[in-house]
C-alpha cells in the first residue's frame, strides 16, 4: 500500500490546484486580481518593475526614461509600439516631456505636466488595472517619480482599414460610408451625423484577455430608460475571456438564446445606426468590429432598408411589400411544392398537374428527398462561394447553375420544376435586407420542408403555428418583437407594410422605444383642404 | 403572468374559443331543426349569448388583477370548494379539448390526409398545443387579434365571390317555424356561445379586469355576426335541404369559388386558415386545463412536467376514448349539455355561492363587532 501513500498527496494537490485555478479564473483570469486592483506606488521604480513583470518583458512594450539615469529617472513614458501612432508620440508626448524635464520647472509638477503635454485626451489614473487597460488600447502612459498617479495620453494608431463602402448592406442611393474596425472611427462617423449634445456615450471594457472597449450610444430625451438600464445591466454582467466582434456581445445580451430570429439589429452603415438612435434605439459599438448593434428591435425592422428613406415613398413601399413576400417565399415555397405534389394534387389546375406529373415521371426520389438534395446542394455552393477566393468565385456559380442544375435534370435525378422552385427560393432569400433574418429563414425552410414531406399542408400549418406563437412571445429588451403587429399599435403602422411620405410621419414609428414621440413640426404637414386664410370666403 | 391582455384581445380570444368549431358544425345542426329559419335561431341565440357573456363577464370582472381565477375563488368561497371547482373546471377543459381535438382530426383526415393514421395527426397536434399552452395566454391573445382581423375581410371576399351563385328566395318562407322551434334550434348555438366562460380565466390577466364584461359581449357579438353571415351565405347558395345533407357546408361553399381558370379549389386555403384558428382554440382549452391544475394543486415546480403529463394524457384520451365512427350528432348532443352545465350553470352557481358566503361572512363580522 506504500504506492497509495505516495499517490495521495498528488491527488490532494491536483484537486486543490484545480479549485484554485477555477477560483482565479472566475475572478480575473490568468492575472492575479490583486495585481490589477492595486494602487500605483509613489516610487516610479516599483511601478515600472510591476508593469514589466505584468507584460513579461514583451518586445513591443517601449519604456523611455527621462530626467536621470536609467533605473533612477524622474519620468517614464510607456507604450506598446505596435498599436500607437509613433510619430504622434514623438511629436506630442516625447518632445514636450524632454523639454519639461530639461527645463527643471519649479512649482506644482503635475499641473505643469498637464499643461506641457499637447494632447487632446489625457486620462489620470491611480490603479494598475486602469493603466494596463489604457496601454493595451494604444494609449501612452506617463509616470512621474514620487507621484502615485499615471497619465494616459490618447495616441492610438497603428495600421487600420480606412472607411470604405459597405460590403453587405449596399444601396444605390444614399451615403456610401461604412463602419471600420476602429471604435474611434466609428464614433466619429456617428458624431458627424448626430450633432447634438444629447447623444450620450457610455464606455465598458469587456473581456478578461482582450479588454475590448464597448461603447453604448443613445440620445437622451428620446431613449426609454428601461431598455437602457437593461442594456447596461446585461453588458456589465458579461464575464468572458474575449470579445472579438459584436457578435459575441449580441449572443450574451439578447433576450432569448433558443430562437432562429435575430433579436438585435446589426449594421455596418452609420446612417442606419444614426436613424436607429433617432428612433430611440441604443447602439452598441464594439472595438474591432465593423458591425454596430442596435437594440431594442422588432421583427418588421429587419425588412426596412436604409434606401427606403432615401428614395420616393411609393417605390420604397412597393419594394418593402416585395421583401415581405420574398420572406414568405423563402420559407414556404419548397415546402408548399412538396406538400402539393405529395399530398394535395387536387389543389392544382389539371394542365399544371399533368405538366408536373410528366416532369416527375422517372425521377427516382420522392419530392421531399428531391427538394432536400437540391436545397443542400445550393447551401454547399453558397458556402463555397463565400469561402473561395474571389477570382474563382464566379466559376462556382457557373458550375452550380449550369453544370449541376442542367446535368441533374438531364440525368433524371431532379425535375426541372424543382430547379425552378429552389432557384426562386434562393433568390427570394437574398431579397431580405438583413443577413441575420435571411439565415433564420434558411433554417426554418428546412424544418417546414420536413413537416410538409411527412404531414402535407397540415404539417406546414402546425409548423407555422409554432413559429407564430414563438414570434409573438419573443421580446427584445422588454419590447414585444412583433409590435406593432402583435400587439397591434395602429399609430405605428406608417412604416410597417408601406413607408408613408415623410411629411406624414410626424411621430417616430416605434413608440415602444422612446419617450419623445414627435419628430417634426407642422411646416410640411399635408393640408387636408385647400389652404384659406381666416375669414376668406370661397368664391 | 403579467396583466397585458387588452379588451380587444379579450374579445378576440372569446371569438377564437367559439368560432372555429362552430363554423363547421352549427349550420347543419341548426338547419336540421329549423331549416331556412336557421338564421333567426342564430340571431336569438346570439342575443342569449350576449346575456350569458354579460353575466359571466361581470362575474369575471370581480377578479383581482394578476390573481388567478381559482385563487380568487378560494377567497370568496373557501379553499375546499375552490379546489373542487378548480379541479372540475380543469377536467372540463381537458375533456372539451379532447372532444374538439377528435373532431378536428376527423375532419382533417376526411378532407386532407386520408391515408395518414389519425394517431399520428393527433400526436403532432398535441405537440403544437403543448407549445401554445406553455407560452401562456398573451401570445394566444395577440394571434387571436390577427386572425380576427383577417377573418373579417376574408368573409367579405367569400360573400362577394359567391354573390353570383346566390338565390335570395332560398330563405323563404321566413318565419315558417314556430317561435318554440326557433328557440329550440338556438339551444345548440347557445351551448357554443357559453364557451365565453373562458373570460373567467382571462380577466385576471387583463390590463383592466373591469372591462371583462365588455370584451366578452363584443366577442360574442362578433362571433354571432360572422356565424349569421355564414349561415345566410350557405342558405342563399345551397338552400336548407342541401346543407342538411352536407357534412361540412362551409368547406363546400368555399369550394365553389372560382376566378377564371386559374384560381380554383380554394377550399384548401380556407381549411389551412381555419386550421390555425382551431390550433388556437385547442391551445386555449389546454391552457385552461393546465392553468387551473397548477393553481389548484399549487405545483412547486414549473409548468413543463405538468404540461408533458397532461399532453400525453390528452393524446391517449383523444386517440382511444372515442369510437372511430363517432356520430357527429352524438358529439353535438353531449357537448351542448356539457357546455351549458360547465360554462354557464357551474360558474353562475359559484358566483351565487361566493356572494352568499361573502354576505354571511360580513354578517358574522358585523355580529362579532
């Protein structure tokens, strides 16, 4: 039994070690939380030593010591070379500091230092954790010996993508700018559109390892307090290693996980986000993501495109109705085809029935299998088209459309009618302006196809009923997802099925979101009767 | 549950509870009694239904916001009586759900899916109903409003499209039957209208429970109006004799609609729309049973296990408890008596009992003082 005695301490130790790991993990990840919550020391030497040990002597951590010998200096400047604008640091931080230290100015050194640094944003901090967060986000830190505070100068730089045209939410008429990965650029794009001091920004840092900046934006006086508090609360509860895109935040804070429908909008268009803010929505901007989130949202918002508001109301309304129909086609057409050809042939007019029957003659698969095969083939082609290098992307569409489709029909594997159904369904799916919603529609389509193949129209209706109940019970940050349709809000129907002319949209379309409902004066109100001055008699 | 049901939603819920099965069965049943005077019978029973709705609505309006019906009852009639009433009503809603489900699947099987085993169809329906009941009354109310608003233009359209096939003389001679026969012909529809008793369960979750009576009355009025229009439409197109020989006259009526050579056989679309209303109706009944059970038994756990158990029981009951060739007249006979007793007499008895016990408590309190 001696071996057991030797093994026992190992088991005990490993159990304890595991517990300690999990405890530290639940608090601050790999760093000891005490390191980060500790205050800065008065001794510059001690501060530098702690920072160096925290960074493990990273190669891109630059430490410049001024006003004395190395190790005994008066001022230190720290930054990560990879993410700062070096030219900016040299010109606006280093040069004044050198002058300051050489000049040996008297009086209050800290206030002199503030005046000396010609940078716009200078943050004062006394915690090691704050210092770390700023340095990791491209700030340059200035530490002064004998002072337990540090200064962070905004010097964020490094290589970034410039503002380009949106890639997934294009319009023919309207602004052509899109968000980038830089939170500052994105904030600039929004601030340039909404020039009011009521546009409020609140900042969060989320992610134990990534320490990602997440900003929430809203317009005070328009936004409702309840969803705003909900957004703040949910963001502050996120405790995760990394936030690499707004998609992470979306999944953490949305109301319901088990749904195919998106409960938050995302947009890469600053104009769309600005419009959302003006309707009382809250924007969530995540550093590193070109997609800004909007909450709360409703089902109908996913069928509204930015362009609806830039072009004439009549064509915009027509296109919107087309989008709703396309959504229905996208989820229902293959399942209806399966149900009708398998169970309810009597529904079809006789000539059409004969035509379909002759096409299906010799096809070895039932309609359900035939449809599933074609739909899955299309999904494979679509996925391949996204992943393939752009130069060969067009080849994929040729292979898919011509070779596979035509060959499959000629080989007698699928009917021509099925090719038409699948193609039209696919095209209809692309009409939906939101990719999140169109992805949801793709999933629902497969479920409905299976139901149609087993129970015909009864199966489709069962599926639709579950879907409908699910939809009306969804909420986005407390706002019913199907409003203004269910529950019905008559006053908000001006921007649902159609978009009425701007002068008639006196109130904001989604009253559930905001306090201030009125958004325009009466100067352009459409007169109901010919204008006449008071007392003027008709001829 | 929160108090979010509006008056409009209450009316729509009442309509959804009554209309879906009534629309199929009532035309034939009433015409069997009073032939071309069926519409007068329906008019009379609608007026009766309004009185019933008002009485039950007033009783429901006494409920406290957010307090379930059964719990409210225990405050007025005592725990034991309230528990018995809760269990009895739960049994009623379960039973009526089972009967309605059986009728629904019999219809689906006859009209759409002849070769699919009924037990499979019933199983699939029970799954949908369980999901509906799990989500509570609010989603059902929201969809009910949508369906109500859709049904009105659809009915108007069907009347317009069958105008050319109508013969106005089909309802002559008007008032041929005695008033006693006409009143008796209205008994079956009155049974259906008494399903307005669902308002007792809805009222506590209304934004203003006091408006329960208005919601109930409006629900019955709208239902009655739609039924009268449908019966008149059937009468004008087919005449009383033909309707009596038809199993489901409304389906045959919609089947007549043709626009040119390309829009025909629209009865399948009618059935599809109608199916959605039946799903909701059955969902309301299952919700009623589950809600009453969980409030009466004071379940210490969430709704899911109870839902699963009751759902399985419903599937078994509806699959094996009814003969496969159950006569529709038999069903109608049973249900009318049951509907009137459970929806009308029982709640009214509870209301009277509650009043009496409340009065005696007050008297005791006064004596003590």
